[in-house]
C-alpha cells in the first residue's frame, strides 16, 4: 500500500533528481522514488537494523547521525533533501535544517501538526497531552523532541529567511485544503534558501 | 561447470614495486569458483586478509577443505557462485603459492629471505590487476575483502578506476595508525628476537617457531574483543580445579593462545609475517600529507564500507572518515556499522548480516549497470 505522503513527495520531485533522505528509516521512500522517478538517491540513518533493511533492498544508505551535520557535502549538491517525519526528532534544528538548505536546492519537510483539531480537543477537554493516530506517542515514550504546529513552522521560516515554495496538507490519508493548521494532521513543505 | 579451479601463473615481465624496485618473475597462486560469463562481466575478486590464502571456499567440491570465507562464497551464498565468477589469489609476499620471501630467488637459486624487496598493499593490487588482465577481464563486477583484504579492496578503485564497478571494504582503514603499527612491531620483534630466525636465513634449518608463535598470540588478542574473550574463556582454568601457583598454564585463555600460536607456525612463514605486517604498516593512502578526499577523488566505483562495533583494532571511526571522504567526492557509498562482540574477527564470523547486505548489494550493482 502506497502512502499518500510518499505519493505527494514523488509528485514534487523531477525524474532523475539527486535526492538525500535524512532519517530514511527502512528506505521505503527512497525505494519508491527510485522506482517512480528514477532518482539518484541516498539516505542517512542512525539505526543499524534500519540501515541493514535499506541495504537489503538495494537502497544506498550510510549509517550516521544527522545531528553531526552534512559538512562533507558541497553546496547545492542535491536537488532535494528530504526530512520525512524526521525533523521533529532532530536535536539541533537550526544547524541541521541550515545544512540541509545549504546542500539541497530544495528541502522537503514532512512534519506532523501537533495542533490539529483532534489534538486541540484532547488538550482542552481532557487536559491531557494529546495521543492521536498521527501523534501516537505518550510523553514518556515519544522519540519527538520538537512539538510544533504548521503555523509555528511557517513563522520559523519567515524569521530565518527561508522561502516556502509549496505546501500540501494531509489528514487520515486524504489531502486537506481548508484551514490546515486546524484540520491537517501532517504537512509537506517544500522550502529553499538561496 | 568447474566447481573449483586451482592454478598458478608465472608472470615473466618485471613488476614495478612502489619502492622503485623491479621484481621478476612473479608467480601467483589463485582459485576460481563458478563460470565466467561470455561478456566477462560477472567476475568478483576476493582479497584475503593477512594470513589468508587463495582457498577462500571449497564451493561445495567433495574432498575439499572449507575455505577461509566458506560461508560467504558458494552456491546461493552472498558471493553466489551460480551467478558470479569468483576469484581469490594469494597476495604478493605471502607463502601460499604466490611469490614471497620463502620463494626461490632465480638469481641465486636459494630462498629470498631478507633479499626479498619490501612490498606494499599497492604492489599486491598491481599484481592482482595482472591476474585479472590475464583472465581477460576488463572490469570486475566487485572486489571485496576484510582487514588487509579490505585495504586492497579500497586501493583497487583508486589505482584502477576503470577496472572495477564496485568495492566492498570491510573492517579496514585508509591508513595504519600508531597503535596498529605498534602491535605489528611487537610481533616482528618477537620473530626477530628468536635465535633461529638468523636474519631471515632459516630455510632448510629450524624455523623461528617461538618468536612466530608469540607474534601470533599478540595478533589473536587484537583480533578479539574483551567481551568475546570474556564469553569464550572468562577466568576458566585449564585442566585443573585450582590455581597452580606456578607459571605453567592456569587459564584457558593462556592455553588457547599457546595453541593458536604453535599451530600457526606450521602453516605460515616467519619472513612473510614480517613482510606483510610491514606492508600494512606502510599503508597510508594520504602519503602523509594529502587530503583523503583528494586521494579518492578519482573513484568511480560504487563503494560499500562495513565496520564492526567491537573492532578496536580497526575502529569504526577509520571507516567513517573514509565514508566522509568518498561522500565529499560524489561517490556512491553505503556504510553500516554492524553490532557484534566478535571484534576484528567479526568479518570471519558474522555471516548473517554480511550476507544480507552483500548479496543484495551485488544485485543492485549489477542492475544499475544496465
């Protein structure tokens, strides 16, 4: 079953593009992009078992910690640098995102919206930190270090002089058009900085 | 289909060594497994480690002893001999059929001993290239090896970028560190301190067994990890229930090292031990002052680098600096640090994860060529 976020990302990327997937997990997205778009892709992943899974399916990957930066790569070396569901787990957002914008002509960021309607209702009526389908973790077991809304991400970009080229919003496997900060559980932004 | 082919070839044309010396003639012992396809595009070269030989696998042949990478090479294995033509040759300077210090010097009619020129990893690769040319292979699908074999696998795409499509470098480095040199020097001093070494001129007489055995004992310690030694031996006593209050063997680990040391002297030449450790110690792709990223800038091969968490002899940081240098050059590189307690020996032990990765890596390399 193809994930909608993967389909949206594949729709953004041109055929044959050079792609770097940061926090690429088991390589699902890279394998999909290779098959659909013939990208020349590679990933960075910290977890050994995930790295082995990538290599097992023929996805090029290097084991490493994206918090260490991307110093070895030259400026604008990749057409797209992707953080899909990984940016919220990054310790040094400013540094890592800055590095991604340096080495990538475009950066694709897929983030969960911590302020979508369901989360807000739980917070307001139950007085509990939300646990929803798109935010499945409890406070004590979450890998997420960053809790942000789509508005927060937009204002961060404005402050840092990062331009948002495109934005797509999703909830429950469907695209959302209206009031995304309220109704979308996830967003995919395409950003750049020249 | 030949399951296993064992051959020796003599190259008369002098081989120019890195030191500037010419060596000739040079004999190479090698084995091949599987069948070279009509367009000669399915050849994989396996480069062996320090004390290895050309017998990497029995490839299922009856009556053959298992090879040193038996579990990795054969029908359906990581290096699948149903698909690939796998070649393994004994390295230059060794003592398993390829020219080395124990070979006869044609100018004197006696074994070389210390008259054998000091050789380098690059010289081993230059000789392997001759063998590949001789077999009519223009481009290897892959070259792969661990430890000293990994160094050769790394040199290949640098020296001969057009002749290799991919390279697998396992538990290796681009430059021997002070610690790596230090352990080798202890081994060499042990050999040379043995009175029977006689400045390397011991052939036909008693061999310097004690020195070579001690050198091998030191080596074995560096190939294991503290955890693997603890698991294997702990403080278990050997053939006794209590400490003996003497200097006879007390602990199992002592007995193991002594056994490994003494069994080694029957199968390895002491002078080869000196020459090969020296070749590894001389190994520095940066030649002291070049940037590694410049050194690897000509690499065209797809690279797979593997290191092991508990390998303190060739620690992961060495592989990681290699990975970064390759990334800086837009080389396609994959890297995994495998979790294991087996230390440096892991490349000869951890078959499941290596098979998972290598088998599919070769499939991808082949697919992407088309």
